[in-house]
């Protein structure tokens, strides 16, 4: 069988169980595709030997009939996840050479189910960015191209998105603090879901903003998202915010029947200056859900406009606290110091050398909004606004709404380098449709919904009720069937 | 609120990030742009609204107060840039 790397998780799983293919064959196909795909700069740390060892073990389990869904399936792991004995540096110089002595809960759960790690994936430094241009490993390139121009795959899970869209692995883990799974999924024509805050353990994932961070899968289909999400979820005593709730069988939730479901269209997401193409995509998606039997209602989420400014207080505040641990003492980079330099100079030089410009900017903004005299005016005010943003959603779900449909991003993928001429605030606008979901702790999924006139993928986002990922995935599944998105990037690499 | 270079220098110091003096004016300007964006929040009436502490209503799980990990000195030190005699080594702290 040729081009095994192009399979979905679901198809590969079924072929493995039927013994039509082996995990070693599948893994070798992905390692080959990964080697051929170096121009995308998606994979950063080679774990080929680990992968082949895991594949052999998985084949053993499959032969014995002990095969969970993920058994033998080659996936990529975002560099933000700590993987035991394998470099894990959140795409930052400050974690240069760091090899964790432990495994993140999410990657451990995937490996326990038999998943195979093809490699570690590039990302924005500490997951701070929307274009994958802040990485110490260099930019990731989107497999989709227009006129030979190199485009961004989005960020921060840009390596994950590019690797899955380019068929270098079957699926990948991502993390999402303000849109870092959903925006890159939309830019590369794949599916990405951020589950409810607390669904996945954050233990062993390098922390950015702890009240917003969630892990999730990035996959080629909604069914694959259901399969992989289920393997990633579950209570973990090592993360006190992880929910002690049973994890449903998400795949069986995919009936495609959404008759009578109430889908809301929030008027505040109709931004001024929104491209006609995005407007049309949204209207077409709405019509498809209506045709599938859903009831469409117009709703208002009045505090939407304030989500981004609230996010740019809360996320940097939490980051400034979380990133205080990088001090050159316990792990990673330490600057060389001059004669007479004390420990303070060592900290200051280490952090100046080890953190990139965007990370430094966010740490300092966070430091400022938490500093004496400004804590109430900025940080507490932002947390109050966050309460109101969540209430907006509670009110909408309170009238019986099952899911909310919005565009995933304000544009298609842009050129690498375009951000350089933008100010930070313009850059932050990339997350305008996704960031509300993190602030309210809700599940959100981005699915490919069409191509723009340049031939680039565009995504739609569905937002669900807390802990109702199964229902959300089913609505996404119905929309996916109606859209029938089958386009793939033309291989140029 | 405008951030001048002195404030920018103070923030950098608090964050323990060395910033050269000639980089401070540009940094202050950038901060002002971001803070200006954040100040939109002043338009929102937050009277009587509680600041969010937990996005999900559930109580944090508690566990029994007993030791379940430890005695891993070598593993803890394995990634240190400078570890000596079982300790993290740093420049002189006390004169």
C-alpha cells in the first residue's frame, strides 16, 4: 500500500486491526515523509529511534488483540509537551538542552494507548505568537502556497498544523491559550479542537497562562479529533484543575444527526471590515446547518469587543509569573557573567539572552499590570470583564442554544514576514474570534470550510457548552459532511 | 497613563530582564501602544462584578496530605547548568 502517511487516524486504525498494514510500515512512511518535508521546518527534534521502538511494541499489542484506538498510530508532539529524555524546550533558547526526567500526562496517556511519536514539533516560543515566527528553531512554512510565496501556518501550534496538513504524520498534539490550535488548523485546512478547560491535564506541559491553557488534537477529520481527544482527556491527580469527570466515547457521538439543535449566530462577530469571503463562508456554513435540520438563532454576546484587551492583561500577567522560573539556576540556558557580577546580574543577563523579543514583551507587560498601584486598575478589572464575557455565553446557553457558529479567523494565511511591519496590537487581532472561548473556558473546534479566491483554506469555528465536547464534535461532523472539504495542498517541498 | 523610559526601566528590573538604555525609549513606546489597547476595558461597567478566580465552577480536588514523591536529587539536578556536590551552584549571594 502506498503513501500510508496520508491516511487518517480512523482508516489507519482499521487497517492495523485488520492486519493489512503494520505500525512499523506506517511509521516508516511517516519518517520518510518527515525527512522529505524538511523545507516546512515543522519537526525539530528527531525521535526516529523512539518511534520505531514504539511501533514495534504497538505491532506486538495489535498481534495480541490488545489495541486501543491510538495503538500504532504515528503522531507529532508539540515541543511544549515535556517528553522524557527527549529535548523539550518550548521553542525557546532559554530551555536549550533541557531533557525532562518525566513525561507530560497527555503524552503519557497517548503512549499508554500505543501511539507512536514521530518527532517534536515546532511552535511559537512559549506558545506566544500567531504566525510561528517567534520560534528559536526558525519559521514554520505552511504546506499551502500561493505564487511561490511562503505563508505562515499560523501559531502557536504551527508545526503541528503544517505536519498534519503536509501528511508528515497522521495527527498531532497542540495547545491553545488564545486560539493556538484553532487558528493554525484554519490556516492549513485541518481540524483542531480545544476542549473545555479542565478536560486535559496540564501537567508536564510548559505553562504559558495557566487559567487559559488547554491541550487538544490537530487532525485530518472530525472523527480523528474524536478518537484522539478521548485518548488525551481524563482526570489527573497531578493537575488540581483537571476535571474528575468520566470521559465519554466521543466517536460514538458522531451520528451526524443535528435535527432540532439550536445553533446561534452572534452578531458581534460580524466585524467591521470583515472580508466578503469570510462573510460568505459563515453564511454558507449557517445555511448548511439549517439544511441539516438545525434551528438557527441570532444572539448577542455583548462583551466580545473586550475579550482581546482582557486577554492581553490576563495572559501576560500569568505568563510573567509562570516564566519567573527560568532563572538559569535549575535548567536550560545560563548566561556567562562578568567579574563582579552577582546573582541578580546572572538572572538579568540569562533572561535577556534566553527569551525572544515577543516573550520579553509579554513578561514585562504582565509585570507592569501586576505591579503595585496598577493591579486593581488592570489585572482585577480584566478579571471582572472576564466574568462578564463568561456570563454572555452562559446567557446564550441558558436560552437553549447548543452551539455557536463563527468564523475561525479574520483572514486566510498571510505571508511569512508580514507581521514584521505590524505593531503588536495588529498581530494580536488574529485571535479575535478564538480568544473569547479560552476566557470562558469553553470547548471550541475549527473545521475547514472552503477555499478563498487565492485557493487558501478558511475555517469555521463551533463553540460548545462546557463538558459537551461529544455534542460539539457531532455538530462539527454534520458540518464537515455538508461542506465536503477534500482539498489538499499541492506538494512543492 | 503614559509609560516613560524610567517606568520601562523599572519594569525591566522587576522582570529581571536586562535592557540596554538605548532600547528603553522604543520599549516605552511599545508599552504605551499595548496599554492604550488594554485601556478600552475602562469603558466596561464592572460595578459589583466579581473578578473571576476559576472559569469552571467545580471545587479544586484535594488529596490526602501524605508524601508521594521525593528522594530524586540526581534527577532534579540533572538539567542544572551548574550543579556541585548535590546542590545548584550560583554566583556568590552573600559577601
